[in-house]
């Protein structure tokens, strides 16, 4: 059916209404000079209206033969006017077909575009003007009808073309999206296989030891990176329905610019850094997310500096409703008591101070807990959602 | 042992056999896994979530609903968050990423076989989030506002999510190792129970709706 369907239905309605209108005109005129001929013409019009309505509904039948036949029928009925109205016809009277002759013009426009609409309008107008030829005089001949016909043919043709183009583009967008989804699905399977192999190499490498252990470690690092990529990639089954054609406006134009904290922090995940988050996104204002990500980055730098490159770290993201809590823990030796205060007294801005600064700017709090199990930095910020 | 990757299946099966476990069946397909499980009644199923024919979550659900539900240890390569949470809610009692070492894996199998919950920090984070989500959503019925964690359970779960071992948690909270284990186990049992109740309620509502209609 496609986008043309509604146009054809509208034209069918127009045809039927026009036939009724023509019949009413014939009745009110008392049948003009030759009522029998008049009703025969109306009958032909009604018959063709039925045929055309059925024929145009079939996409396979639409084409030049039908369009030409449609136009010829309309012009034929139009040219029958003198035989119905006779010499009684006064200048300015509607022909017997009334508005019905516009139907093929609309059909040409819808099916073949605005040029075809203009051509068919010209043909019908020519027939109309020829009818009035005996007393041809620009002052009395209503050019209105011709102008309206042209406008109808061209405007409808143009609109139909636009609609068809839009439909084609939509169709393409749908196809592209489907192809993208399929690619994503295939990629998931491949990624999974690669992950399996990497995990296996890592595991066996560690067991064999020596150089194989080094290979295993490299495989493990790549495995963590790929796992993160797979996880943070688009997941159509959970994502809210995406628009087929992306909006022009950039996302930053939204009333409140939001981001998912979990998603942003997962990029820190690696073989040595574990990120634990809720399954649901933790949505916060983008600036808050950026500051938290930077603060966590500072904390991880700190871990690397004080506990060595082999230290492990854990990041926990919690959504406590009005507050979001991010905890960074390491398994290093912990901070010696008084070390923080000492650093501050010496006027040095330790990394923990810069973390505290960032979080305080967001209206949040930082608590640092040091134990033999390692150091825990807990950052709690208001979620700040209006 | 359910895993579509032959290399893994063999490797893991070998590890388990060496550790003294009896492998009753291995398969790479979910539907087959359910059929085999019904026939051979394994005590423990090691389940990969990414299977070619049936989502691993469905397999976990099917195993949980069987007459003799086996314990299920989920082993996943990609760590798909939602899948892991769903599998655990459906009855799996342990979860491990495939990059875990052989010792970690064998330890996880042993603990799962003993009926203990095996949590990674990642899974603890998911479970914490799930309880918060359940607490935050509007109550479906006045008498049931969903499962709640006790303060102690929340505390323990947070420590697990921060990567502390059960031993470290026990030391920090001055509890026995067993008690920590029980707390973790409880968080999971409550969630699974809630999930089953929800399923039954859903089924009843559907049934009643059908009768009405």
C-alpha cells in the first residue's frame, strides 16, 4: 500500500462527491436541454468512478494505460456537455461534469509527479476552453477553472512526490537500523568467542608460568578492555526506543543534561580495577558525573603511586535515591595515621585534597577509611535532579 | 557443564575431574542441557550465559523450576550485567567471570556445591542495586513492599562489592566467617524467594484475567 494509499482513497472520495455534486446540479437545472443524455453522462461518470476507485487501489494496475483512460473518460464526459446543455448554456455555467474532471488531474499528479499533473491539467483545461470556443473572449471565459486545475495538479503532485521521498528515506533508515542491529548481534557472538579465548589464554598462561604467564597477563588485559567495550556498547533490548532518524538538536540542548555515572566509571575497569554498579543506570547531571569520574581518576592515580602498579582497586557505584555514592578501595598497605593531616600541614595539596575539593564543589562529602585491608575513599554527592 | 565453547568445556571439565568431581554430562546447548539435567539429575551445573539456542538465563530458570533443582554456578565471559542479575534471581547461586584463575574457579565450585553463595564484587553491586530499586519503586500491594536487607546484610554486601574477602569482612565486622557467609546467602535467598513469589503472583493475575475475559 505504502504512502500512496491515502492519496488514492482521498481521490476516490473526491470522485464520488463530484459525481453527486454533478447529479445535484443536473437536478436543479431541471435536466438542462436533454435530460436523458444528461443522466446517461452521469451514469457513465458514476460507472467510471467505481472502476477507477477499484483499479487505483491495485498497485499493479496503476500506470499509464489507466491514467490515459481515466483522462480520456473525463474529457469525453466534459465534451458531451453541449449535447446535454444545448444552446441553453449561458457563459459561466458549469459543464455537466462539474468538478469531476479534476480527478484524473489529481491522479496524474499523485502517480507521476507535478509535471504530469500540469500536463493533464493543461489537457483538461484545453478541452474546457475549446467547449467555450464559439464565444471565445478572455473577458467572459472563466480562466479560474483552468488555474485551479493547474494548481491542483501541480500542488498535489509536489506533495505526493515529497511524501514518496520521505517514505523512501524512512524505509532506508529502517533498513540501516535493521542491518546495524544484525551486525551488533553477530558482533556479540564473535566478541564472546574472543573473550573466551582470551580468558583461556590468561588462565592457562598463569598455570604454565614463565613467558606464558606474561602472555596470559597480556591476554587478561585485553580481555578486560574488550569485556568493557561489549558491556558499554549499545544494548537495544534495554535502551529506550530510539528514534529512527536522530534528532538534529544535540543532546546538550536538553533542559537538563544527564549522564549515566555507572557507564562513565566502567571505563576504568581493567584486569586490576573492578567496577561494581547497579543494573539500572545511575542518572546524574553531566557535570556531577564528570567531576566524579575525575575524582575517581585521582583516587586511582593515588593507588598506583602509593601502592605500586600491581595493586588492585575496586570501584562501587550506589544509587541511594537522593544521593549517589562512589567508593574506591585499594588493597594497598593503607595510609599511615596522621599522614593526611601532616601533608595538609606542610601545605601540600595531596591527591585526597583535590578529591575533597571536587566533591565539596558538588555539595558532597568524602570520607577516607584506612585499614590494613587497604584504603577506602567514599564520595557521596547529592543526585541534584530536579 | 554447559558451555558452547568446546575448548572451555574440555578445559573446565578436566580441571573439575582432576579436582575429584564426577562430570556426568557436558553440552553446548541450552535445551539439551535442560533435557540432560532432567535425566541425570546433576548436583551442580556450571552454566555459561551465552548459548547458541537458548539464553543462559532461560536455562537457569528452567533448572530452578525442575523437580530436583541443581545448584547453578554461572560462568560468563562477557559479564553482561542484566543477564547475570536475572540468572541469579532465577536461582543461580554463584557467579564467576571466566578470567578467574583455576583456584578461584575450583573454590567457587566447591562453595556452590556446599550451598553457599558465590559473589563477585560485580554481582554484589548488582544485588545491592536491585534491593535499592525494589525499595524505591511504588509498592504493588500494601502488605508486601518487597524484600528488604537488614543493616548488617547491607553492610556485608557493600564490603563484598568493594572487593573484600569473606575473611577480611569477618575480621572487620568481628563476625565469624560462617556468619558472613550466611548474611551473603540470605541476601540472595530473599531475592530469589521474592522473584518466585512475583512469578506466582503474575501467573495468578494472568489466570484470573483469563477467567474474567
